[in-house]
């Protein structure tokens, strides 16, 4: 797929690499530029005299007539300036100079465009200009350029126009992704995919590549059903056009396994990983086989098949050490998985030892290790420390990870997730002001990135509301709980445990604010849900029933009760015992 880069690829991996596909229009443009190369300033039909040329010079452009705005009306100048921009990029002279050439090339194409006739030269120059802006991390300036670029081509005019429109939408999606605006990014990818399907058909291999790319974006946005659909389409296309057990199919199956794991379908995930491993073995990709072994170990651990998980991890560890060295981040990542496994099985000494080995590698990474890799590893180690009840150490590691990502574009959602975790840990150790501040920063980033309608965002709002309650900011807490309720009702449904927890917190907040009638209304609704749909065996039922009785007594009311069927007296889906019940504050009824 032309012009596409993996969403996870850091943009600063190389200083500047911009490739422009050689469409027929570009080839003719290049030929025109080559024909004019001996003379930097294309000549107009009437031969210009030196005196006339000197009159047009202004103090702002005393030396170079090519950069004179008046000369941009020459139809031969745009291709020449675009060629200069591309040559400047290729020679490594610096993006600032290339940016100036690209800006003027776009202006020239804009001025010389025939009204009513879409100019592919203009679209291509805008693509190059936007790519240079992105290489300079000026993503906000690239957006309007690309929005203009996608309006230029007319898809009905043929494949060249379709390719230009497709490339524009995909580049705009990548730019939104780097800005952390995930929803807008996926919307652009969707439109690009539809244009590509219209131009090439549904089974073209290039359509399969785009479907996979879009599936990865949906996985990052935690839209797993959509990702599942796209990945299955990719597998079907590759099955038609590729050999059995191809590298393309193996990559698709690894992505499919990740989606199945996220959806809790571990058996299907394991099946896809085994098939992917067989394909990689057939193609001699030992390092990739080791990476798949790590994923297989993760599935075995989720299924509580710990001995098989250890075997998979140790296989991967042996390969990584021999192929990449003992201090490679891949080795550290396996240490982290083993630390988590041994903690789950109660072997705390072994768990701590593996954590220390991983931190030793992350503290002195080998050359070539990216900040994202180190930050991801520190975040994983912090989860182990959190699970062994060492929140202070976990907070230190998360702070280090956040600093590594702080100036990296496209990492806003990741940083927001780290801040949310820090907020939870601050809350658990009683640092409520720090907790609220962390949640507030995470909420701001999630709003900016377009994730304000996700279930995760609703959970973060609920947690921030609890921190506000501890700081006696009751009005702010009520607003947060109300927003969380609306999101979780939409995303999870009213019967989901997270939604029920927000209901309970909101009722307690209304009670604290003196809005007893609103609190009664919510608790009656929750009890009705439990009695009619969820059953009353859940340990929270009696607590909510008691709270409602107290509020009704205070208000001088009684509760209307209807006859309940026997089938609703027991909650067959509840697996929690009284000991495992949600943590509550007996005085107010808030739930953590």
C-alpha cells in the first residue's frame, strides 16, 4: 500500500524519508522538469529581456527570480520547484529548504490550475508539503494541507485520481494518528479503503494490505469487533493470492490472535498462533517464531496452564539470547512475563529476581533501542510491582516511562493510560490530590484524542470522581459520575458491573448533596435491574437495599415491590463471593 507506515512506527526513526509514488502524471512532470533543468527559470513564450526581469525584482527577493511570487504564474515553474523539493530531501540538505520549495510549488500549481479541471500535480505537491510538515513534527499544519489535497482529485476520472485520493486520505489518517485523534484517523482510513475498493475491487492484494492496516488501527482504538471483521477479510484475500503458510498469512494470524485474546477467546487465539508459528518455521524466521512463543506463553498463562507457559517462555528466551544478545529488550520482555507468572504461582523470590533482571536491561539499553520499547517495558514491570503491593516502586517506574514518552508524537493515548494507572495507585495510598491531578491530565488527553466515548474513558471519569469525593469536591464529583454514567450505559449497557458501580457512586453523591429524591430514583432502578435481570445473590444487593431503605425512611416513603419469580432470586452469572465483593464505604455507599 503506497505511502503507508505502521501506526506503531516512531516518526523520528529516521530524520526524513519521503517517497512519492511515480504516477503517470508525476512521470510527465518529471520529464518536464528534466527538460528545463539547464535553465532554472522557465521562459515565457515572449522572450523576457534582462531589463524587464530586473524591474520585477523586489527587496524581499533580491537574488533568486525563481522565488519571486510573480513568477509562480508560469506553468513550468511548479514541476521544477517540486523536483527541487524532492532532490533537496534526497540530498539531505535539510527539510526547511525543501519546505520552501514545496510551498512555492503548491502555490504555482494552484495558480496555474484550469478552473473546473482537477490537477493531480497540485494534489501530489500538497502530499509532499504535508509529509515535510510531518517530518518537522508540525502535524497541525499538515492537516489543512491534506484536507485540501483530498478535495482535488475526481475519483470518477480513473485510477490516477483514485490513487491520489486514496493516498491523501491515508496520509491524513496517519497525521491524525500522530496527533492522538484516533477516531478521526480511523474515519480517514475507512474512506481511503472505500476508494481503493471502488478502484481495484474487493479481492485485490493491495486492498488486503489496507484492511490489515485499518485492523491494526482499530485494535489500538480497542474496537475489536471491527478489527476482527477487517482481519478476517485480509486472511481471505491472502488465501486467494498467496501460497499456503506464507509470511503474509502468518502476520495476519498473529494479529487475529491478538484480537481473539482481547475478546477473551483464548482457544481461538492459540489456534491462530500455532498456525502462524508453523508458517514462520517453514520460512526460517527463528526470531519471529520466538516472538510467537512469547504470545503462546501469554495465552497459556491466561488459561492457567502455567507449566506450558514456562516452557514457551524459556524457548523464546533461549532464541532471543543467542540471536539478539543477553541485554536486548526482547530478553527483558520475557523476564517480565516470567516474573508475572511466578508471582501468580506464589513464587515471589523468583518473580522479584526476574523483575530485577529486566530492569537491569532497561536501565542500560543496547544501542538502537527506542524510547517506546523502554517505556513499554517499564510499564510492564510496574504492573508486577503493583500486583505484589509495592505501589511506590510501581509509581517510580511509571513516572520514568511517562518522561520517555512525553515528547513523542502519537503517544498521547499511551501517556493517558499511564496517568490513569498512576491516579489509581495514588488513590490507593491516600494521595488524593495527586490522584485527582493524574486523572485530570489523563481525561484531558483522552478528550483531545477522540476517546471521550470509550468505556475506558468512562471508567477513568468514575475514578476521578472518587478522588474528588475524598477532596470534598462533591459538585465536581457529581458531574464526573453523570458523564461516566452516560458513556458506560452507551458502551457497556446498564447491567455491566462498571455501570452499576457508577450508579451506586452517583446515588451516594446525590445523597451527600441533599438530592435525596434523585438518589432514591437511582437506587430503585439498580435494585430493579438486579431483581429482574441479574438476580439478588450478588453481595452488593443487600447493601443497596439497606441504603435505599434508609433514604426512604428519611424521606418518609416506602418502596413499591412487585412479586418476583423464583428464577430471578439466584444470580447464575455471579462468580463473586462475599469476600470478593466490590469495595464499599459503609457510610456513604461509594464503590471503588
